[in-house]
C-alpha cells in the first residue's frame, strides 16, 4: 500500500515538474537567440530612480521590458532590484536582484531562474562618442539548466 502511494506521489511530482518546464518553454518561445540587448532609459517622475530597457523579440512583434530600480537597505547601502515584463511566467520568477560584478565599476548582473532555463541580466556602463554615459542591458538565455541553479 505504501509503495503504491509513494509511486503515485512520485508520478505526480514528475508530472508537475514537466508541466512547469513546458510552461517555461512556451513562455520563452520568442527567444530564439542566446543573447539580447537594449539601452536603459530613465523613467521620469518615479519615486525612486528607475530605468527601463526594451528588448525587441525576433519575428514575434513584441518586446520584453526590464525595469531596474535603485533601492537602499536599512544601512543606507544602494542595491538594484529588477522586474521582467512581457513573458508569461509565474509572478515569483519575474523579480530579481542584481549584484555588483567583481572588478567592474557600475557593472551589475542578476539571474532569473526558471524550470529548465535561466535568464541572466547584466547592466553594463558604456561611454558614447560624445563622452556621455549610457547603460546597456544584456540578457543571456540559457536553456536546459539544472534545477539547482543556472550553469554557464
């Protein structure tokens, strides 16, 4: 009796994981390339400094939006929070934190771990020809990742 119950539980768990992976595959169907890029623009009138990058998807006449906002913790340290829009994912998978990359001034990266896939979002400062400063959004799509995390 216990073995049939355990087998049924194992089957349901496997079916649930496969369904989550199928939803992720469907949601990421418009992402055909492994790398995408956009330029962050400041959103005027936001309560906290907020920046938005639009990434156009190839052939689907739609785009993704990556919104980054600057937050402060209780000690006054600055950190970045991100939000991905435009992909039909579970709500908890769309929010992410960005951490400062070691050895890079103003370079940040964050990970959105999905079932069987992973999106890595990087913020990169660039100096323009006119000596202005812009921030690029680089998004890398990794498929067939392990459940314990994203592998590069």
